[in-house]
């Protein structure tokens, strides 16, 4: 029997609110008729009971973000695009209301985002910074579209309504869920959103619950809030997605989580993690993290047969200002590890977009494997990868606000010959012995005081190389540079 799309969410809300019922019951053990007064007594110490009001608890912020993006492809066909070069400025105004007072509080979150193009030629677009301008595109000798100039400007206004009881919140509208099985991303000029409803609850001490139901969204370079949800590597449209999960802190040093998602007629995905912090001295500690995903096809299996078990393990040793990380990641199964993608297109027109790189699903933020990097996810079927990373926090060296990171990830043994040839991952059949590596470098600085306090600069450089088989999964060899400047301003 096919489970109702709302059943998972209903189960989650029931679990999250069970503590509310208990709080009301203990207010009067002899009463079976629990009214609003008793409920209010049970919630007297909650965040909602301490609400200062819709306007009094509100915030209005403006985030200015400037991004310059350059990517040089190293082994592309002469008929393909060989580099991308885009530069744009965005202004993002966000209003977050407080909650009305009372046992049940109501509020609104709203945003107004806008961006302008500073540079993007007809043959240099496609970086996901700007939406493509279809009237200014470059073609190869065969008449195929290679890239389109970014639009001169674009913007989007949206928001969500919200309700809170005690420590439980329910929101509906344009949202930014952050779950390992369903999450948006904000790594380019403006953030992506998904449209639906979600809840979060902290009623039970040390336990954080969340869940949601979504049917559409807008990618980071689109203003179409009715854009299709889909799969990043399988290019498969998803009519609706549900997720639920919880994270529990067993102690100050040990925490873990369990999460699950249902992408209608595509997959069931399950996730578990465990984090342990071990203090080895006054300035020395070891963080151990374990992450595991299991993904299987579900319902009508619109993406074909899916079987994937993926895990990563990482050790991060911190001593003073320095952190050294070693991680191992492994993808088991005939299909790649895949995750949420969002398209700028709506409806059935995404059916043919798998062959068009300008119309693919932009990846979301729901890949929590240790070796997913700036360009490559190291997620091909059968792939084994290893990471070495060094981080420097220069605050303890007398330069507060300055940080540095460099990492090297190498993967091998990618083999997609077992993928369902008739499914969405049939193209992986050509991957037989994929090998690849990526090197990332980042320097960041945040102004600590004065008029420009909060102004930040990030310079990111990535170099990716792979053999021809690995390029099928990850894309062409390239060198990428991103320069990101941000300035947050608190208005209210």
C-alpha cells in the first residue's frame, strides 16, 4: 500500500508535540479536560511564553554580496565552452518578525533579493551566478547552444508565514531547509529556496526534530518559485518530497542524528551520523565524524533502479590555531550518490533537460559526506576517496578575523558499469576506472571593528583533474577562482 505523502509529516508533528500534551497534563493530574489555561501553565517557561511581540521581536537586515567567478576548462572539445567569467552584485533585504504574544504565536518572514550583472559575455556565462539571457547565446559550429550571457538583472520577493507553540515552529512558504536529506544551498550570489512547509521542534531536552513537505522551488539563479525539484545527477523531476529527522546530544562531547526522505516515485533516502569531540589538552582536541547514507528506488522508480550505500569518516586534530583533517569516503552500489537539485524550469519541460547543461538541476545542500568539495563530490559508483585538509585560525596568532584553508582530495575505482542502462543513471555505464583529484585553497578575512565591522572577503581557488572516465561523472578538468565580498547591515 502506498503511504500518503502527508503521513511522514503528520507522524513527525505528533512526535514533536507530544511533550506539549505532557506539559499540560502535569499541570493538573486529576483533570482530563485540559484547557488553554492549563496549557499556558505548562508552557510558561517556553520561548513562546517569553515572546516580546510581532514588531518588538523583529529584525531587518541587508546583506550586500559581490561575486566574481572565473573557470577555465582544460580539456574541453574545441566546439564546447572553454571558460566562464561572470561578475555580479546582489542586495538581499530580510525581515524576520517576532511572534505575537499568547499561547500560540504568529509571525512572518519576508525577503526582497535583487542582483545586477557587472560582467558576463555571450560565450562566458553559465556559472550559476546569473540566469541565462536566451537572446544572447553562443553556439558551436553545429548550431548547439554552448552558453548564454547572464541577464542584466533579476530579483525575487517572497516569504513565509510561521506559527510557534512552546519550542515548536511551523512555517509555510519560501523556505531554506537545512537537512542532510533535503537542504538548500547559498554558495553563489543569492540563495535557493524551496516552496512548501516545514517544522522544527526542541521540546525534548537535547533533541532537535525537523521535517517538511515540499513541491517546488527556485534555484539560486532563477526567480521561478515554481521550479521543479529533482535529482542533481539523475536529472529526474520529483513531484513532491518529504523529510523527517532528529539530532540528539548525548553529552557535551557526543551527538548523533537520524534522518529520512521520500522523493515521490524516485527514492527513499536514509542518513545517520555520529560526532565525538575528545579534549586532549588545553588547546588540543580530536573531532571524529561518521556519516552514512542509504538510497533505494521507490514507488514507480522514475529514475530507474537505485542502490547506493555511501559513508565517510573523518578525524580532525586541532592544536592551537591549526587543524589537520584526514577523511575517507566510499560509494558502494551501482549508482552514484545523488541528492536534491532545483531547476529554473516548471512542469514536464524538464523531461528533456538532462542533455542540456544550461537546464540541469542545480545541486542543493543535502550532501554531508566529508569529501564533497568546491567542484567535485567524489560520488561516482564504487569510488573510494581520501582527503587531507589544513585549516588555520589566525586569531590566536594575533590576527583576528583571518583564516586559511587548503585541502587535497583524490578518488579512484569509480565504476558505473552496473547502473540500470534504461534508468536515469545509464550514462554511468561508460565509467569503468575513474580516477580524479581536487585541490582547494581559501583565504578569508572579516573586519572585526570600526565602521566596516562585519565586512568579509573570501578568495577561493580550486583545481580539478580526472581521467576521461571520471570526467563523465564530475565534468571537465578545470581551474576555478571565486572572489566573494559581503557586508551585513542591521537596520532594525
